[in-house]
């Protein structure tokens, strides 16, 4: 049994919502937890992790025919991605991206909530966002980590210039970068497509993802009351929760939009031109990415 698809990044780009939608699909079986290392497969009898996930389902549904996993940090640490090659080099990968300013705010606030819920909070234990520049990061939250193109370059879907290669390898120090020329196809989307208010466009995106994952039955994108309640809890605020549109964070926004300009340009002009990269509604996708050069707080 092989992994047919994997949601490999980025964190805070709707990957949990995709896990929900796919986990409820009658043809799909996937772990409800993040599966990032082969060691987790070994502990659960390797690929049988998918069978276990199906057996644990309380739903009466047809036997699954597609098997997937979610690991939103895998796009940064491609060594983990390479470990899945022995399972299947045909695994279809899914990658989400987001406006860097909104991504940073979402990820930072998510980590704040996590620290409080784990009971690890102590006075001054949560750094100010203003400190998370350069090579400084807090639980993977960093201004530099919003350069999505840096990590996409590792997939080697298009050739890199010497300058691009050097920039990729030296961008930051937390994640060791390297080229991982795997043959897997990549479906890339932006959260603007997932939350698009234009229902026609959104349905087109949903249909294209459905086709890419080679599913037959349609998705159920609705949420139960329990899931809605859980989603509301995710928006709980604490003293450290930030509104990145406040003036004191203007320097961070400026750097994130500068990075966004560079990242969107490379993704549009190079990454999505690869025959191994799939994008739904390229016109809208490009338009959304070009907004990365603009401060969303200025609207």
C-alpha cells in the first residue's frame, strides 16, 4: 500500500482544513495526526498506518482506495520528504502558500495559543515579534521563514541560477537546505483560493484539487458543529496575541512585503512553469501572489 498524496506545507495555510475535508472523504484514509518521519510508519507497521486509520474510523463508508498524510513542515525539511520515496515516488504533493504578512500573524498567534494551552507559559517566555528577524526564530516562527520560494526551490522543479542556489542555501540557519530532485508532482494553491468569495472560482479550485488527487466521489467541505466550535477556540486571544496591523509592527510588515515581492515573482515566473507543478486558475493565483508586495493593512 502506497501513499497516494501528501499535504507537505506550509503551516497555517489551511492544511488542517484539507486534512478535515480529505479525512471525511469516503475514498480516503489518512492519519489524523502529522506524519513526518518514516519512524512513525515503522512503529505502525509502515504503510499499514493507513489501514489503521481506516479501521479507527467510526463512519460506515466504502473501503478507502486513496491514502494520504499531512506534514506541513516537510516542505522545509526535504530530508523527511525523501524518506517517502521508497514508499512511492508517485505520491502527489499538495502545498499551500499565503500572504507573508497574514501568515506571520497567524503562525505567531498559533504558537502563543499553543504555549498557553500546554501550560508552558511563563512571564517573558514569549518573544516579541520584533525579535523574530534575521536568523532568530521562535518555534519556527520567523520573518525569514515567510520566504516560501526558498523552500520550494529545494524541490528542484525548475533549474536555478547560481545566485538563486546560493540564496537558497544561505537564507537562514534553522533548516538545512539542499536540492531534493524528486519526481513527484506538486499542486500549489494560495489560501485566497480556499476562501474565495467568488463561488464559481472556488468551486473550480475544489474541482481541480479533486481531479489532481484522482478522487471520484465529491468533497464534503462542510463542518460539523463540533468542528465549528473547535475552530472558534483556535481564535482565542491572549495578552501576547498580536494584531500585525498595529503601527509598532510596521517594520516587520515592510520586510515581509519586500520578501513577498521576491517570493511571488519567482513562483510566478519560474516555479509554476514546471510541467510537474499544477495550479488551478493560474490567472487568479498570480493575481493573489502579486498582492504579497502590498501591505494588507493599508487597505
